[in-house]
């Protein structure tokens, strides 16, 4: 019996290592998958509808992020990641993001612009931007992809679609002091570092 219990604890521990959930790095929350070295942007607060500590203003998602000395590629925006963030005014999505979850930007009523560096439009649902006046929003995309976005479901409904310059190879954020936090049981445990982080953005 003791061997079986020990084996069970080992499985639980390994799963916990593979999936580090709800971790904050430089103001953005992620779910990390150590088996694939990928990260998915997730909501802030205890839940997507907690109406506390929500994303607001301009948010720029990096194409990669480092956590516990391991680099992860940011490949997705999770379900309801920015849902009900009425104070969100603009969002930058890197080329590394290939999928956007259900209702990711639901009721982001203050959203004015979306910058999407993906050369191929991600497949999205009408509910991803539900209750957002996208006809009044500007969508910035790579110049060579403008026609593709104008023909893509939902993206084509943006009122204005313009070209955007590709991001530089490396972007340093002097105001971010490498803040890292982990959300455990609907509460957050914060750890601070005095080291400045450099976030690498890949076009």
C-alpha cells in the first residue's frame, strides 16, 4: 500500500512540474507547459469574472517569456483571458501566438486598437470580441497580410485595417523589474527581483 501511495504522489508531483499554472511575469499571467516549453496568456485575479486586478490600458504580449530560468514561447491566448477587462484600450499580439481562446476579449468595451503581428490570421469566433465595437477599432497587421485579414472571419469586421511595422529583435522594458508571482488557491504569492528583464520579441 505504501508503494502505491508513493507512486501516486510521484505522478502528482510530475504533473505539477509539467504544468505551472497561473504564474505572473512582468504583469501578465501565464499557464506554462514545461513539456513543450510553451506558455498561454490567462486572466488576472482569482477568476475571469472576479472584477479585481484586471488588465487595463495598453498590454503588449511578448513572443517569449522566461520563468525559473527557462524560456517559454508564448503560443496562445487562453479562454476568457481578457474577458470583462473594460479598461483595456489596446493589445499587441506577437507572431508566435497561433491560437486565441473562446471569449478571449469578451466585453472589452474600452478596446480601441489591436496590433497583431501574425502573418496568418488566427481562426477566431465571433464571441472572442463579443460586445466590443470592433467596427470602431483599428487593427494593425503586417503589410503583406492586410488582404488576408480583410478576408478572414471576424477580423474583417474591424472598421480600419492598417499596416504595422515589424517589432525590433529585442525590446527592453526599463520599468519592469522582473516581477514574478504565482497564484495558488485563488491567492497570489509574489516574489520580486531587482534584476531587469529583457523580453525578446520575434516578428
